[in-house]
């Protein structure tokens, strides 16, 4: 049995010296690469342990800001619009014409996709204090958009709001529609 004394490391070193120069360079580079990867992993683990709470706080702040910006956009999209109601016009047809003009403007501004195909309004309940509520559907580029409208026969004013439905069918509206668009 060969002697496994301290001479064995010397034997391994002599064997390495007998390797061609390119092989010795390759082994040296591999050794350094292993050391660098180990250092990078240790640093990353140390940083992730300390900054995971910072990252989650940052993500929570970004989510809160995104929700705030989204709600502002919905409020602007659902903002009430009004025009005078002429006493000679039918409130329903006047509301359909006013909403059609609004939608054409939204299409021109790039807020909705066109072309406008139709605007249909129907009564949505009993009038209250001379305010007649309407539920309207706009079809534009094959997409149906809900609107609510009110014809105030006392002040001769038409008011309507676009309704942005919630992301889930059974969820409440993220931003309630203005009371000005309800009877």
C-alpha cells in the first residue's frame, strides 16, 4: 500500500505542473470563478435577508400609488357631463344625442375606440323630483359601454356619466358614480 503521508500533496502539485500551460490557466480561471460565484451568493443572501422588509414596503407603496392613480383615472372617466335640455326635445333622444357627441369627443381624444355604432337609452326607474333617470348603452367598435343619465325637467338640464365596471362581475364599483347622474 502506498504511503499517504504529506508527500501526496506534493505529488498532486507535480502532476499539475506536468499539465500543458493552457490546462493550468483553465484550472486557475475555474478556481477564481468558483470563488467569485461563492462571494456573490454570500453577498446576495446577506442583502436579501436585510432588505426583504424594505422591498415589501417599497412594493406596498408602489401598489398604493398605482391604486390611487387608477382611481383618479376612473373618477375622470366617470365625471358628470351636462348640457341644457331644450323644452321641445324628448329627454331620451336629447340624452342619446348628447352622449353620442361626448363619445365622439372621447374617440377623437383616444379615450375610446371608434367608430361609434349606437347610443341607446331607456328609462331606469320612476322620476323623482322632476329628475328622470336613464340607463344608456353605447356601442363603439363592437364594445358596449354603460352610461347613466338624468333629465332634470325642472332645471332643463341633462347630466350623464360613463360607468366603469369593476374588474370582477360580483365586485362593487371601485369608484362610485356621481350622485348627479342618479335621480
